């Protein structure tokens, strides 16, 4: 394998991740996440920026939050439980949403 091929492959992976993160806001809107969350203010659940800040140094945050979004949970942000996400929402959409949320500052 040539160095050129490896550089092109790495660049492709970076651009794919960036596109996924940029698309996260659209995915959040399309999958009704904004019913309970907003980017910069608490609604029923925490703002997405609060979530990003809480998990900014957590290397396992992506996987943990994907699981929490899929299965639901309670207690991390107060008494209001987060319901499980409908099975009609793909794992890929959840990954993109979480990646986008964690990218917020």
C-alpha cells in the first residue's frame, strides 16, 4: 500500500466524520429530538451544549450516549426520564446525532 493511498483513505474518513457531525442537527430535527431538547437551553431535557460540556473529556461518551439514546435512561440530569428511542430511528442516525451533540461548544 502506498503512502498516497493511506493519506487519501485517512482524509476520506475525516471528511465522512465531519459530514456526519454536520448532518447531526438535521437528524435531531427529523427524529424529534428537539421536542425535549434544544441546542442552547433546557427544555424537558438538558440542552445539547450542556451534554457536550458534561462529556467533553469522556473518551467513552460516544458509545455511552448512543446506548442511552437508544435505551433511554434517568437520573443523570434530574428526575425526568428520557424514553427509549423508537426502533424506526436507525443506529446510524443515533450515531450522527450523538457525534454532532458532542461536537458542540
